[in-house]
């Protein structure tokens, strides 16, 4: 069997000797956050043999594990759900779909009932009713790891995936990767794969995001998968300049000041973050949670205790003292862009490949605007549940087939044949220089986007002709750098194609919403990035 060209540089046949450790499964889940954990549990419940591979330690790595998160948990009684949908539909620029919002609200409600049965410690109010609109990351993910193990799934910790495997028909049939602790390589041959690797935060040092570099999206794009909503990927998290914590709920009780103590008019967290970004371009911005009364202050301490750790260490009282703040790019983690889904099972456009959580687009329920927790948390547990079941059905169907030839589909930074050494850190710094600045990414403009794309495209061309990574450790970092670079190009090409302001996408020269552009933008490609329109389903609420 000859090599097939999946990514512009050919695909190598996987031999029986490849991989120090080999596994066989019906479903491989890549990523061990909430979406990946729910996918593994769901697939196993369908009778599938499941392997879950996590870049870190399943249960402690990722954006959810270290902190509290809101949850889009809305009662089916009365008009609560219709009101919840209407609010998000308008905020997201009318790109969400009511059928998907209904599905997520219903599945979230059902899965919360499962969490109750499994023993998650939801707090009770004064009347004894459980409050289920938030989850504490450490307890939540500790429980989910336990459920994954009890389901019979095998967990590969500290085992980042490097590339997908496809058969001679282009159907995804597994993946390869490395174990960071032992330094050996692994191969999982599977009937289907779920990408649950999270979004891309460009190594901006936001809490829990150091493993979120867009790896899954790159692997999927290499086998031909499309993305959607990548223009809605310029989310910045608000936090202290000296801390990685970007949980911004508490800033609703903050006043923002200049260095000389003058309140900044219009600055705010939920509304007015653009004023903060604009001010930060010329001077520091300070905050103080001086609008919180004693009762609110006490609640804050119990709701998100890790928010206060950095303040306590530095002897700062955030309720009475001014402290410097910044905006950290969180990209597709708090944005809505991700892998395009083609049906209710969360299948991608490539047979055998599914996506869940922040790795998948959230346009279906959020349109062009989301944020930390809430809708993203509900999407993770819902889409993970569906993707696991869908992958299990697909994987069982392939179990009875004859042995398939497996081809390595990842070429970027792995199978290149150039002689120039690949410096991952240089690539990462170059990408960050294009996507971090507010004047390039928060406040977008056509000429500036084209200027950045010129440098990003040239960097990609150099990457494609560089020498392959020499060691397993280098390969992991090289793939992270390549994924960040690919994400930035999909993001900016999509942003250039949307000549309006909608959701979190803002164009300086197109400051209003254009009703004629109420469509999705699909994107993809590696050497040549493409963008095309897709209509939004017209279904009444």
C-alpha cells in the first residue's frame, strides 16, 4: 500500500513495530477534561472498549480542573429556558440554533441528575434545594476521573497525542503519541476517535490553559476536517496582572481606575471590557472590588477561593486596595470557534472523527459570543456525552471489518524533510506577537489582519520545510507551536472574511452588524487556508 497524501507531504504506513506500547479500542478519546471524561463514560456505557489519552493527568489538567465554573443549568418549568435562549441568541448575533440550545439544556439537566446520583456535592440553599448552576473544578473532575475508571476505560495519563491514523479510505482509525514521563511512544488503533483536547489559548498563562494549544484541531485539519466560527476566537480573560486567574465574575463589583486613582468612565467586566483594552494600550489599569458589600465579599471567598490566593500571598486586599489588571488572550477557550459538526452525534466532516467541548464549535448554542464556564461547561458535558455515544456506534460497526491499513496522517513538524532546525519557541513567540496585541486582535482591521497574515503565512512556509523534531519531547512542543500557528491563520482568515461587527468579532472599519452576513464561516486547510459561507438553519424558537 502506497502512502496517501492527507496533509500535503504524504502519509506513511504504520508498521507493526511502530509504538512502544500498543492498544486496541472501539473508541479513542483524546483529551481528559470534562468533555473527554463524559465522552469516555458515554462510550463505555454503550459497550465500547475505550482508551482515553490526556496530555496531562486526567482530572487535574485543563481549564475546568483548577477552578469553579458556572453551568447553563436551567429549569424546564415555565419560561426560564425560552428566556435563557433569547438572551444568548441576541448576544451571539443570531447565529445560534434553537434546536441545539434545546438539546444542550435538556442534556445538561439530565447529566446534572447523574452527577447528583454519583455523589457530586452540590450546595443547598436556605430551603434545602440544591444549587446546580455552578461546579467546583477540583471536585467535579476528581469525580469524573473516578467515573471514567469505573466505566472500564483505560486512561493514558501524561500521554499527548501527536497525530491521527487513517485507513486507506480516509476513515480515522486511531492515533499515535508519546508518554512524557517514560519517553516511550504509544499507538491506539480504534474504530473511532473523539477530539476533546480543548481550545487554543496561545500559552497566554491563563489558569489551566497551558495544555490548550489547539493540538486536536491541527490533527483533525490534517485529515481534512473543517472548522467553524474561528473569527469568534478573540476572547480575552480579565485578571490581575500578577496572576493567571482570569475568572471575571467578581469584577462585576469592581471599579476600574487609572494609576492616579481616577475612575475610568465606561470600563467594566461584562460590559466595558473594550474600554479597558483601549486604555491598556497607553497606560496601566487598576481595579478594586469596592462595590461588594460584606455579604457579597463572604460569598466570593467561598465560591472561588483560588481567586484570592495571589492577593493573599502579596498582602493585597482587593476590596479596599487598587491592583493592576490585564487582559489575557484565551482564544478559542472562551471563544466559540472549533471543529465543525455535521450531525447530532457531534461527528466532524471526516468519517470516524468526532469532536466535543471547546475543541468543537460552540456557535450552535452561543453564536458569536460566549465566555468562561456557563454555556461552555454545559456544552462540554452535553457534546461529550453525544460524541462518546456516536463514536461507540461507529466504532462497533468497524470492529467486524477486516484489518485496515493504518496511515500516519500528521506531517507538520513530524515528517518534514528539510534540514533547517525547527525552533518551537521562536514560532510560539512569533505567533503570540501577532495575536496578543489588542490593536491587532481585539480591535480588528482589514489592513492589520492582512499584515499579520503575511508574516504568519511566511512562518508556516518555513515550518513546512524545516527539519522534523528529533526527540519525543521536541515533537510535543513542535506540534503545539504548529497548532498555535495553524489556529492563528484560520482565525485571521475568517476574521478578514467577516466584514462586520458581530458577537465578539469587531472590525474598526465595519462597526455595525450586517444582516446580510448572518451566516457561518467554515474554514480549514494547511498550506492554503480556505474560508466559505454556510447558512444558519432557520428554525423557530
